[in-house]
């Protein structure tokens, strides 16, 4: 057994039995530990400090309670004053409301009296107008009888004129239809090129291509035919359109069928559908709007679609 182990084992017994050794050990460790008097003094100081803090806390709490009581009493007084003021205001408004109701009652009675007078006046006027109307109707009947006699004399002449006018109208329509059809076939391409030229003056960077493809199954017109569409390319956007001098409701239907056929054949979807035509039938305009086709009357209006 080492000396340290022997010392730890025997030291407690030696300290109990040998006062001199115990005093020597105490003197030796005294610099490192406070003695009982110092410890008890510090503890008393700590207790006294805690007592003062408790008393100070109680004093502040009592002051806080007293301050809150005063505030509560002040708020209660203000609230009572506010209730009293509101009561006075309510009584004043109630008084004014009663006065207003009385005034409205008087006004209503006055308006009712005037209304009855007005009705009586209107009744007299109506009786007078009724008499005048009967006189007028008698004169009108006489006039109608004279007009019927005159009309009987003019009817045959009018019927002959109507027959001549209808015949002339059929002739004019036939001639104009023939001329219009011949003019359209010759100048539709010229019209399209002119519109494209004007459009490119407003939007120089737009590219316009004429697309030609074959409708073998007759999905557009009901029989196999060659299909034409205009493709506008601008900033990566592909816009399918048609340029015609005039368009009817059937033309709009045909244009949409052309677009759907083109998309199904190529697998490419158009970003937008447009029509440029200065003459659009009202029903064609309604149909285009319903089918999502943007219609432009002049090329300068169509530039907005390329600025999107």
C-alpha cells in the first residue's frame, strides 16, 4: 500500500483523536476556505439583502396597485361622463328625428293634396282630349276613305312599277355578279400582294409566306382540293392568316378548317389566327370572334398583333 493510500485511510481517525493535528490541518487549509464566522456573516448579509429586495418589491407593488386604482377610477369617471354625453346626444337626435317625421308628414299631406289636384286636372284634360280625339277620328275616317279611293286608283300602276323594278333588279344583280366574280379572280392576288406590302411598311421584320398543300380527303370544301394559307413569322411567333378583299361567314368557316387541317398534317400549332379583309359581313365578324380569329380591316391595324 502506498503512503498516499495509508494517509487517506488513517487521516480521518487521527483528526478525531489528535486535537493538535486537527488544528494544524485547519491552519494549513484556512487560506483556501472561509471559516464559519465569515460564512455566517455573508449569509446574514445575503438574507438582509433579500429582505430589503422583498420589502422594496412589496412597496412598488402597492404603489402600482394604488396607481392602477387611481387610473381605474379616472377611466370609470370618464366612462360615466361619456355615457351621459351619449345619452344627451341620443335624446337630441331622437328629438330631431321626431321633428323630421312631423315635417315629413306635413310634406306628405301637402304632396297628397297636390297629387289629388293634379289627378283632377288630368281627368279634365283627358275628357277634353277624348272629345278632340273623337272629332279627329271622324275627320281621319273621312280622310282614310278618300285615301282608299286614291289607293285603289294607284294600286294597278304601283303593281306594274314593282314588276318592272324587280325585273330590272334581277338584271342588274346578274350583271354586277358577273363583273364582280371576274374582277375577283383577276385581282385577288394583286390585292393580297398590296396588303402584304403595306403591312411590311409598318412591320418591316415580318415575313409572309404562302403555304400550299393538298386536301386529299376533302375536309375543307367537301372534295379534294389545293389549299392556300398565309403564314406570318415574327420574332419566333407563327401566325396563320388569310388576306381577302371580302369575307363571308362561309369564308371564315373555311379558313378555320384550313388551319385545323394544316396543324394536323404538320403537327405545328399556330400562335394566333388573323384575317385581314376590308369587307366583312356582320355574321362573319361574329363567327370569327366566336372561333378565336382576330379580324383587321386595314394593314395598319394588324401591326398590333406583331407588337405583342
